[in-house]
């Protein structure tokens, strides 16, 4: 999944420059751009971008006011020729502040900080009523975003969890524990059936009880997993009393 970017700058050349710097990096996608602050606020609310490149002085509404009025805070990289607004920008939790003109290397540093901010946000502990809808996975040289809706089941792999997706045959490794990942997932959708397995409940098509209180769990894709005796209660609501 690509990180969605919104560019808001009243200088067409500045917007074109950011697009050019992003064009060689397939993990980023420019979903919209504008030269007006009021339009930037509208587009941000409409598209819910992951990253916003935001100028300070724009017609309609200045960049600082745009960020203040956003209920959902993306990673914001301010791009401005005026250094005096940097302190205020960081007080508003900006990911970085680029002072024009900036180099390609400095731009990459800002992108790295924005990605780090996204990782921290998605990895933050969730409350009992708010669960993750996306997970971040670090690959060499890039950051992958996985929709939770794309996850079929998760297995344990040493210091990692092995995430099995609908959208691809190859699973993905995420450095995390099963306990930590379980807390991020909605228990109405996922169940821990073994110390080494979490499954999407709606993917379960068959349960084959064993003779030691355990059971074999069959998924829609044919995968066979073990339901341990300790975790029997996790599926009791689906299959009633397990014999």
C-alpha cells in the first residue's frame, strides 16, 4: 500500500519540484495538489492523506491554520521560505520544516521523519474501543502499510509475526510479538486460537475436534491451524460447546 501525499503550495514550481522528488519513489503517491490554503483544508478532510507538504503563506488560509483545523492529524512537512514560523510548526507536531530552497538530501530526511511519525502513530497502544485499521512493516529501504482488512491469519515466527494476506501469496514478516499484535486487532473480527496463531473468525469454515481437548481449524483458503485447549473459549461463540 502506498503512502498518500497532498501538496499545498501557492508556487506552481514548488509543487512541481515536490512531485519530481517523489516520482522516483513508488511507495509514495500524490493524490492531490493545490495552491490555496482553504482548498488544502478541504482536500485533506476529503482524502485523509498520510503526508501533507504544506506551505506557510497561501491565499485563503495559511498553512499553520490548515493544520490547526484538521481533526485527524497526518504527518505534515512544512515547506517555507520563512524560518520564523518553524517553532510554531513544531509546537503543532509537524514532522519537519523545510526551509526553501532545500536539497534532495534534505527532502529525503524530511520524508524519513514523516514515515517515522506514521509508524509511531500506527504502533501506538489502542484503547478497548479503538483498534488498528492498518499495520506498518519495515522492509529494507521502504515502509509498507498493510490494511487489517487484508489479513487472513497471523502466525508466530520467532521474534516476528508472519502475516498472511488475501492480496498476495507470500506472507510478510513484522517484528512484533503475538501478544502485542493481538491487542491491536478487534476481537470481534480476530481470535487467538493458539500461542502461535491468530485467525480472522469469518475465514473459519470447519472445526475438527481432537481427542486431547484441541482441534484442527480449517480456513477458507485451505490452511490448517491448531486450536489449543487453552484457547478453546475463543471459538465457543462460533461453534458452541466443543467436545
